[in-house]
């Protein structure tokens, strides 16, 4: 259980709230302490052992000769500070945040790993604290924290977290982020006022302890995952993975995969029927692995579906209302979460599906289904008349050929549209 009225920093109330803005390279205003060296004016270039401050782009550049001392950037809340690194670098503190930024912080790097560690026990400090937005856009980042949350009667009244990103975070590009907490009842990432996103082609791995959460998204904000592998764990409380006050999962997912406690996320074998009216109310049988019976959660598009029956290999759910066309189905089991692209189609109720797939051309040639004029990167699904998926790929070329085992009618979904072909 949690206390929703918690404010991490006592002086947070004094900060003027500005609207979010796009990341850009520009000068910052304020001062900084880095490697126990004072930089009194951020509008002036500065440097030291293993670090360079470039005022014009508000960029800290670190090399593997950096001393490892903590960094405190006291810029304006509207400033964006860039942290660029090369090589293996460790930054740690037992008495303050390993890195603190009063504005937004963008971390990028190459050819090494950047490690942040808070080794004290005070819940007021984290390995990374940003009072605005945190972006990790490239490289490998390892984060550890030994702080413990303050609790009372199984409530957290003072949240400890390895990363405190007040306005949200975006883990993107090819970045890999690994977070490990060792204190009691500690969160991995804690955010209060923004909608965070994970869109990296890499992996995000984070744990929590006790009644903490690997990802704590407060105040009814949404986490959106569009790519990457997200590994979440809490050995003390296996059900505590993503906290949100929202009743509808608390996150949106259009790509990628989530794994809970090193489990196996759901795998889809078939969906029958794989279409139904946009009014909803279609009872669908989903067959696969990694399911959790009637405790499995399902979304069709962005709306929760009602799961009525099931076991570890098959569930039944009733579709909600939707928009005509192909849509995603998101499935959450005890081992994780998977999203299956364009596997269910809402129809207009006439039973007649759209025979046109945008500007593409789809036809059968014997037992081969040929798809032409489809741009690479589109999801392509082919199912037989029972709803069993026979092909589910991302197109790599303008022309794709899929072989099927038997003759008969097949349904092809691509670019959000549907057509039928008969293989002989």
C-alpha cells in the first residue's frame, strides 16, 4: 500500500511549474558542482579531470578518467542539460544524489557503461534525481541504490527510488538501462507528474523490494511502451510491478514485451473468431501459452476486455466497443505482457470485410500468398478460416511471399486493412 500525498523534496512546493518542452541544445543558467569543483556560472565553459562543460550546448562530457564524485546541476527548471560519456565511468555518493539536475537531463553515451550509485540509506536521495524530465537516448546505464523507504503500518510515507524523475522519463534510441535497488521497500523508477515512455531497441531492467514497485507512475499518468524488452522484478512482492492509480492497466503498449520476475510472457497461437462487430460483445477464444486463466488481463485496442473463463493455455474474453478495422490485442499473464499487432478486426456488422489493402496488391499463386507494394516495417498477419495464425511478421521488402501448408481461404491483414485470398 502507498501514501499518495508524498512529496519527495521539501522544497518542491517552491518550484514554479512550467509546461513541458522539446529537448534542444541551448545554454543553461545557474551553477554546478562537479567532482567537488564549483562552476559558478553555467554560461561559461569549464573543465577538470575527465570532464568538460560546454556552455553553448549545456553539455557535460565525461571520459573514463573522471574521478567518480557526485554532480549537482542547479540550473533553471526550463533548462535541458546533456550528459555525454565515453568509456566506463562510475559516479557515486553516500550523502547526496549521485547526479542531481534541477531541469531536464539527457544522457547519451557510447563505447562503455555509465554507472550511478547512491550508497547511503536516506530516502531523500537517489542515484539519479531530475526535477523535470529524464531522457536516456543511447549507451549503457547502470543504476544502483541502497536507500530504504519510510513506512508506517504497511504504507510508504517516504518513497525511496533509484531514479526520481519528477516530470517523467523517456528511455529511447538503442539505450540499455539496468537498475538494482537493495534497500527496503524501494522503487526502481519513481515519477510524479508526467507520462513516461519506453521506446528503446535495447532493454530496461529494474527491480524493487518489499512493497516498492520497479516502475512507480503516480497521479493517474500513463506509461507507454512501444519497443524494447522490459524486465521487471520484485522477489518480495511478486505482484508489485507497475504502480498506477489508473484502473486500466496503468500503461499502454504498442510494441515490445514485458517480463515479470524472469517469467515467460503470453504467446498467441490462435484467436477465434478473429473478427467481430464494432459494437462489441463478441466472445473470443484465445489459445496460446503463458496465460493465467481467468486472472489474465486483455485489452482490445486501448480498451479492457472482460475475461470470463480460462486456463494456462486458453482463455475466453468478450470484446469491448471498437473502431472498424484491424486492432491490437494486449495480453497480460503472471509472466509478463505481450501485444499482438492487428490480430482482431472490428467490422461494420454486415460480415463483409474490406477487400482493399490500401495501395498494395494481395493475391494467391498456388499455395503462396503474394503481398506487393507494402513498405517495409509493416506488420503482416495471415490466418486461416478458423482464426489460427499461420504467419505473423514485419515486412522487410516491398514484396513478400508466404507459403501455406494447405489449400483454402486465408485472411491477410496489413497496413490496418484486411483482404481474403484462396490458395489452391
